[in-house]
C-alpha cells in the first residue's frame, strides 16, 4: 500500500517554522512575561477562591442568623421577608467570583 502523498519532498517542519517566523516578523517574548502571566492567573484564581469562600460564609452566617420567628409578624409572606433579609451584596460577590 503506497501513500498518495510523497513526504520526501516536503520541507522539514523546522524550516517551515523558521520561514513563518521570518515572514511574520515574530519577536520572542521575555521569560518574565510568561512568568508574570502564569503568576497573575494563579494568583487571581486563589484570590477568587478565598473571596468566594468569605462571601459564601458571610451569606450563610446572614441567612442563619436572621430571626425567622418574626417573619410572620413583619412581612405578609416568606418570600418578601427573604428578599428583605437576603444579603444581595454577598450573593452578587459569590456569583461574580464563581464567574471569574
């Protein structure tokens, strides 16, 4: 079984890459730029996890410590009480950091 493409006359990969570099005028990036990008990515990830954990714990604390006994007295239904008591700032922060 013969191959329909004759690979012996093709330009080697290294030469094609070098030709493309010279045609596109590609310049190398310094090592510190790659390291900065890597550290920034992982640092942002760690910061998002930490702030998300703080926001989630504040959300749980706020919901657990709302005085649910007074919901019937102060509001007409449970949904309106929850909307008044819910910490929307923390919910927004959790959603934001989950998105990030």
